[in-house]
């Protein structure tokens, strides 16, 4: 991390400008920072490979936990497949 508050501020502004660009281009669907200044979230619908490329620009400053999210329709489809698989001999 930067050594001075001024350098830290410049880095954070630069990172937020990148966030705004990602929101504008559609790489990010949503982004937010928690009030503790340490944690936050981003929502993206990029493919796994494209998401990894996008995350590379933030490393090593930010670590990520990535959680895939499925829609209600996708959940129903997966359940239908699982039930069908259990019923087939």
C-alpha cells in the first residue's frame, strides 16, 4: 500500500475511476462499498474468464471471493435435472 495518505487517496480515486468505467461499459452491473471502508461487493455477469481478466487489474490490492448466482429459472431447471437423474435407472 502507499506510504502516505496523499498517495493512498490518489490510489483510491484511481480505483474508483476504474469502477465507474466498469459500470459504464457493462463489465460491472453494480458496485458498493461498506461503511467500514474495507469491504464491498461487485456484481457482474461476465464469463468466468472475462471476470478473471477484469479482477487482475485490482490485484494485489484487493482479494476476492467469487460466488456464482443462479436465477429462479436456473434453479428450477437444475432441480428438474437432479430429480430426473435420481429417477432414471
